[in-house]
C-alpha cells in the first residue's frame, strides 16, 4: 500500500493568502511523491488515500491580540482549486494562552488519475504572520 510521511525540518513563515506550505523533510515514501520545490504531493491514480496534515506554529504580528488572530489553510489541486472538506484553521484563543497552536486536518481522497495536492493559505487576519514550528508539522498519507 502507498504511504508517505513528510515532516517539517526548519521553520517557515506565512503572511499572505495563496502561499503554499512547504515541508523540507521527506521520509518513508512508497508510491507517493513529494516535490519540495512546489510543495505538491502526487497521489497515484485509482486509489483511495487518507491525507492528514498536522500544523503547529506561532501567530505573531499586530493583528494578533489576547483574543484575536487566525490563519486558515485548505488543500488545493494542481490548478489551485480548493478541495472540498479539507480546511484547517488556527485561531488565537482568548485569555492568557500562548500564541503557539496546533491543528489537524484529515481528508479522504479517491483518485481517478495521478493527482497533485498542496496545502495553501486561504485566509488570515490582517498584519499577521504564522511560523511553522520546527519538527512539529507533518503530512501523513495512507492508502486505504
């Protein structure tokens, strides 16, 4: 069965809509490919996959206060079209909580041809930046 484990190694910051989330570590690829230049994961044709993104990071900037600040991501295909049921948001909780957050997005995708997917920033609060936490973000893909 196809499988991929793609961890982050290093930090990346995102502060604009349409940025693609990049992972710099690659390990345990079987039947799935990852392009570290484009951030695209290629799923093979005629298979069903469970795709899980674990995203952890820190919201910073003047758009982040004790009760506000957010960033939202969505899976997109190679044309940039949103893939349904694949959103992930990180929202600053109220009170005296840390600015460090983690969120998980899981989706099941059935392919009829080779299919490229990427995680893209689709929305964020004004004057906000989000930095991925080193070694805490990962993509896990399992053929089911």
